[in-house]
C-alpha cells in the first residue's frame, strides 16, 4: 500500500472481463480505499485514480484469487443489485463446474477445469491416454475448458487434472451410455393421458372394424349348419318311408 484514496471512482475498467458481466458500476461509492501497488502478473479489472479496486492475483500457494481492494462496509456496493451478480461471477470464475454425471454415445464431453489445473489427461474406455497442454484448452475466466468429441464408445472415461508442479489434483469418471436417454425417464409425462385415450379410441375402432369384417363368415357358418341339419332330416325321412314300404 502506498497511500489512501479518499473516495475513488472507477477510471479504468476492463469491460470485456467475465467478472463484470451484468455488473453496473454507475453510482457505486467505495469510501476510503488503500492505494495498492499490484505485482507483476496481477491483472487490474477495475481501477481508481491511484490504485486498483478489483484485480486478479495469485496466492502464495499458487492458487488464483480475486481481490476486492476496497472495504465493503464503507461502500454502497453491497446495497446495489450489481453486487450479488459480481459475487456470482467471482464464484463462477474461481470454482470449476462439475463434469456431467453421464452422457449418451456421441455427445461431446465439455468440462471446465479447476483454476489450478495446468494440464489434463483424458483416458478413454480402451485405457488410451490423451494429454492436453494448457494451450490446447479454451480459456474461461480464470480457468480453462476441455472439449472431447470422440465419445463413440460406451463405457467409463477418466479425466485427470494436473497442476503446475505435476501433481494430480483430481481424477473424475464420466459414464458414456448407449441407447436412448429417455428410456429410463421416470418423470410424469403430461401427454401420456391423451396418448392413452387416443390409443383406447384406436383400439375400439379397430375392434369394431374386425367385427364388421367377420360377420359374413359367421353368417355363412350358420347357413351351412342349417343346410346340413335339413339334409340329415330329409335323409332320415326317406329311410323311414323305405322301411314302411318294405314292410
């Protein structure tokens, strides 16, 4: 700290920074703020006349951090709608998003790595290792994003994250499943009732149609039985007449 800024106003703003997405600094007061001299490698996001108000830095153990150089108790920033938006942006930048629990075959694997990750290795289902250096990863805020599209083989994939010292930070498993993702979906389907009604109507119509097609066959069978009964009766009468004549 070199001096004190009595009531600084933002005069340097990195507007394209993801930390300031949706954040409006108009009318924000900061109160008395130390005029810090940022170190080499630090990045100022919002600066006052004599020093930074918000900047990115690195802790002693190599972890990235974001510094609010002003005292929030002396500022009206916490009373403004922009403050929770800023906090959300800070958390999104510092905390890695979790990898999806599962994917379907062919879906791309997209994961935002931990802030301290300097390289990553993806291990496929055949235990083949695919290393990714930092320059092969897309920067996202203070972290990086890995995209892997070759998920044509179902099974378990592994992602290893490694820091600058070569220490493995974490190993995460992702399951790639074959088949339709909706096959085991147990959520209520509001369209199911209508589908069942439509299906019942269709079944009833089909049954009526089948009965209409079968009536000629049933009628022919009844007529055939009547004719057969008439022939049998006629034959019996003839036999009776022959027997009487012979007697």
